[in-house]
């Protein structure tokens, strides 16, 4: 839907046109830049000023940022349609938003909002991805049993496909992009409420499980160290094979 929005915006930079698909480069670029910035700057600063950085806080904050990015998209859509209405009134035409995206009418986009105006909402969306998606992967790996770490992470990624199915279903609700963007923001906030409830209920049992699993692993490692030490004392350690430095002629 953001690509559709970009198609209705002005992409001219001098003699060069910034294509809608090319705007997608900002998301991976921001991810590469912001991951170390969050790890070594934002999260330590949050701890320093007393804001908790637990998985719950990170994921909820990330989802709120994602919701905010769609609110920004809705506001941008209102501005785009407002510019189109001004053009229609000034020239006595009745062009629609769908025609604004059409390559047949490039002159309609000459006075439109520039595509670079979408950079702030892409930035906010990327911050939400880092705080929510990356934290969720860390959370799944940290609390999953040793034998199920890969399975739990794959299930987490599988949930992305369910999200795509929801997009297909809810996209049929309305053709009005302003309403659609606000709808996505509302669904995201509904997800915030769900994740708060789920994590508040499950956080305690998960912490107990993690502590028990860590204690069991430490106990097993201690036993292995004791067996190895006892073997050394009894002289039962198998010496390493001697290196044969002779050279065959």
C-alpha cells in the first residue's frame, strides 16, 4: 500500500526521477544503521534514565512505533488527496487518486508532494521493526528449550505469513486509503493489547522454566568437568597421538 501511495507522488530530483520501488532501499539501510545505534546507544540510555528494557517493553514500544508509522501514512494520504482536490478545482477537472498513479497522467504529479516526504514514516517503521521483530527473535531463542530453538524461531517467522493473509483479507474492507491506513494502525494497537496480556501471563512461567533449564545445564556441565578431572587424577586420560615427523622418500 505504501508503494501505491508513492506512485501518486512526485519523484523528480532535477533530471532524475526517484521511482517508487527505489524508496524501499531506505528500510534495509536504516536497519543496518539503527541496530548498532539501538544496542549501544538507545537501550543503554533507556537503562540510564530508568526506563526498563525488558522484552515486553521493547516489543510493545516497537508495535506502537509501527502503528504510528501508519498514522503518518494516513496523514500523508490526506495531504496527497488535498493536493489533487486543489488541482481539480483550479483546472476544472475531476481526476481521482487512481488516475494520479497512472503513468498516462504524469503532469498530475508535478505539483504533488515529493516521495522523499515518506522518509520519516519509513524511519519510524524501521525503529518499530528493530524494537519488536529483533526482540521477538531474541525472546524466542532465549526461552526455547535447547532442542526447540530453531523450531520456535521458525514458528515466529511463520507468523509473518499469517500476517500477510490478514492483509489480503482486510484489504477488501475498503478502497479508501486513508481509512485503510488508520485501520492498520488500529489493528496494530489491538496487537499491542494482546501482547501485553500474553506476556504478563506467560512471563513468570517462562522465567521459571529458563532458570530450571539453566540450572540443569550448569549441573550437567559440572558433572562432565568432575568426570574429566577424576580421569586426569587416575591417569586414565588418553594421551594425544605422537606426531610422526618422518618424511617418506
